[in-house]
C-alpha cells in the first residue's frame, strides 16, 4: 500500500511541475516575433492602431517599413499619408529629466507612435513604431520600441 502511495505522490508532483512550467512559459512568452514580411500600406491601414490589437499584422511589416519606406527627410504629412494618424504624438522633452547633453539634442523633436500590437503570449508587452522628427519637421529616425505595462 505504501508503495502505491509513493507512486501517486510522484505522479502528482510531475503533473504539478508540468502545469507550473506551462504557466511560466505562458507568462514569460518564449515565442519569437512573427517572421518579417514586406510592408503593405493597405494592410497597415486596415490593422487596428491600438495597443489592444492582438497579434497585429503591423509588427511583421515594421522592419521593412523602417528600412525601405521611412526615408530620412520625409515630412510629417508624408508619414501620415503613408501610415495614417499616429496613436500618440509627444515630445521627448515632456518625458522627464534626461542627461543635459541628450536633452538638448531631443528637446525640440516630436515623436509619432504607431502601435504594432502584442507579439508574445502574455498581454503586458507590446511594441510601438516610434518615428522622430526634428524641430524643423523632417523625419530623423524610426525604430521599434518595446512597451511593458
């Protein structure tokens, strides 16, 4: 009888370890981002521009968009015509204290952000496309930025 009880405890322990492992993998999100694909303006515009967008088609297109379509010197109007209205617009100077040398270089910039959606299994990490414009207006840089809530 004690041998069966020992076997049952081992089975329960293994099941518990398996369930705990599955839970950890779910929340840590050990999935890679979806594979890259070519930028498509129509698909981009049809995707939701909200942080709630689950597995948005925008994330896989972001690398191609940054490399081949967001050209330095491009105007704000040109970016908006290509991508639609941004989900947020802000100045890095509004974000709070930074080292003086960095603050001077970004103080007059404006940033457009476009939500790229969640790409992990958990619901507290999403990416945005951050597009920086100089104080005079032309595009100076674009990058994907992770946001963790």
